[in-house]
C-alpha cells in the first residue's frame, strides 16, 4: 500500500461548512491536519468553539489562563454537547475510589469535578489491579443532573439517615454514612475537596475515625508519593500517598471525554447516631468583614461606576462582599484590600457581579475560579462580557438602581438594610 498521505477534501469542506448536516459530527473531532507535503500541522486558530449563532467563542475564563481544569473542562464540555460521549462501563468493580463531593448549593463545583478527575487518575494508576470504579457520595438535596458526564460510575445519594435529614451542619450523621460505605465497599482511597464547603471538615473527621493520617492540600497524587501545598501555598512538601486525601483545586483535569453510568448504590445499613452537634441555623454576617478570597458573593466596581453611594447600598442590600478593579482603587474610590486581580486578590466566589469593569487580563486572572460571572457594562463587546455567564448591557447606575429596588422589594422593606438576602453569604450558629 502506498505511503502517500491523502487529504480528504470533502471532509475538510464539511468541517468548514457550518450549514452541512454532518458539520457538527465532523467538526467536533477534527483529527490531525496534514499539509500538502504530508506533514502534521497544528492550526493555531483552532481555539475555542463555534457558538450557536455561528460566532467563534474563545474561552477567556478558566481555559484562557491555561489552568489544569480550564481549557479542558470548558472546551470539552462543549464538545460533549456536540458529539456523543463514549460510555465508560464498569460491570463488576475490583476496587472503588470514593469521592465525597461538596455539592455546594446543590450542584457540583469545579473543585468537585477536579476531585472526580483525580479519582479517575487513581483508577488508571491502579489499572493492573483490575477495573476500578469511582463512587460519589452525595449527602443532602441536589439540583445536579450531570453526574454521568462528571465521571461518576456509582452514586450513593442520601437526603436523610435513619429518618434524620442531612440538612445544615450535621457532620456526625454524614460520618455515619461514610463509615457504612467504608465497611461495605472498602474504598482504596477516600477523596475530598479541601474546601470550606464541608470537604475539609468531613475529610479530617473521617481520617480520625479510620485512624488514617490525611494528606491535605494535595495537588499531585501518585501511587506512592503525593505533593501537598503548605506554608500559605508558598511551598510544596512531599509525603507518602495516603488513603484519605483532601485535594486542592486543579489537582487534576475534570472528566470531559467520557460518560459514566452513575449507577445508584443502596447501603445495607447505616449505624444509629445521636448527634451532639446542633445546627441553630444561619446567622447574619457583615459581608464587608469577609476576606475577598473567602467571599462567595462579590459585587465588584470598576471605572464605569459613578455613584459610589449607590454601589455601597446595593452591596449591602444584596449581602454581597465588595470588590473593585485596580482603576477604582487607584482613583481612591475603594481601599487597596478590595482590589481583585493579578496584583490584588484572586477570588473564588460562586457569584461575581462585575459592574463597569472592562475585563482587562489582569482582572480576569483574579476571577478565573469564580463559578458564575455577571457583567454590567455599556460596551457589549468588552472582554468582561465575553467572560460572563450572564450580561446586562446598559448604564450601571440605572441597572444598580433597579437591582436595589428588587432587593428591597424582596426583603419586604422600603430601604436597604444589612441582612443578607436568602442564598447569599451566611455563617452558621453551632451549639
Ligand atoms: C502590572 C499590572 C497589574 C495590574 N493588576 C490589576 C489587577 O490586579 N486588577 C485590576 O483590576 N487591574 C489591574 N491592572 C489594570 C488593568 O490593566 C486595567 O487597567 C483595569 O483593570 C481596568 O479597570 P476598569 O475595567 O475598572 O476600567 P476601564 O478599563 O476604564 O473600564 C471601564 C468599563 O466600564 C464601562 N462603563 C463605563 N461607563 C459605564 C456605565 N455608565 N455603565 C456601565 N459600564 C460603564 C466601560 O464600557 C468599560 O468597559 C493591572 C495593570 C498592570 C499593568
């Protein structure tokens, strides 16, 4: 057979032609491109993906910064929508890797997905010992529907234990479930997101209960050795890989190329516990006193804000922590401690509202790990709008006035107060 490499010009044409019925199928799997000489060529323009309106979208969020979960996660999740994913099927697992997800606000966070990705890495590392399965343990109410594409082979989902609901802060009940899983499935590894949403607390408790020494802030895990971050993230230290691990964000690429069964598992029995900890519900906290790096809901102001009194009122009414662009700080409108970005604070909010911020690369670096970004801007073509999950194009003063009125109406008051509205920043009273 001839060695001459032949280009399929018809397929290349279909890939270029968005209106062709086979376009989606072939464009999502471009394969290597060969030049006229037969050499493999990398197309530097082949970044991002084509949006529904036919315009190329470049991921300016996680992907553009080259984070471990970045380009992979978003670009792949898009290709997941266009091409059917290969089903990863495990009939009789030889061993399990257990992941206890935070499922904060009822959905898998990017941190949860990174940990599930790490679980699959461990399954592959131990492939010589047989076929492993990743079992996700989900405790409490959920709104997430995409466990299959997140890499869950088996799913244990409980909303109550022995008729006691798994709501609020209830580590003793959750620990009882994990102990039941440990005795029934004997997972080879227990993985938790090392986060303030419950993973760090529960992981440490389980490790103590099992008599294991947990690896904390682990970000590079191998069969024998694990690298953990220490010294305020400035140093790395190596330690033997532990059975219980609390993993840092971006410890691995999120699963994106396969679909998994997410087959439910029922636990035979869960030990009875009488909880000593009583959750007395949320308490109000002053969002202004929350460090930017820990805030979950941030309203940030840029050069497009003129009415600073109004901005502070809206932040108070929403219960949001205030952030700012460097221009807003340099102009003396906000303190330096509130600057978000490369030379300010890197934030990890679940919701980040950027009002009158253009989206300079230095600012976008600081919000790379935010889950949902809302942009308020006059300029529909600015980079913040391209990064945002939701955009409001218009004058910030008018939009913030409307937001203030809505927030006040929802709280049933005539003016702004200090209490957070439902779903915003909160702390808990624990007796
Ligand atoms: C070494 C270095 C480090 C840096 N570090 C940081 C950093 O950590 N953080 C940071 O933020 N910046 C940083 N910068 C600065 C950064 O490059 C930008 O200059 C800055 O982020 C721009 O701030 P801005 O978006 O608020 O202002 P502008 O760029 O002036 O943008 C204002 C935006 O507001 C919009 N707007 C105007 N009027 C209205 C209105 N009435 N309603 C709605 N929208 C309106 C405009 O359309 C525009 O998009 C750094 C720069 C350098 C060189």
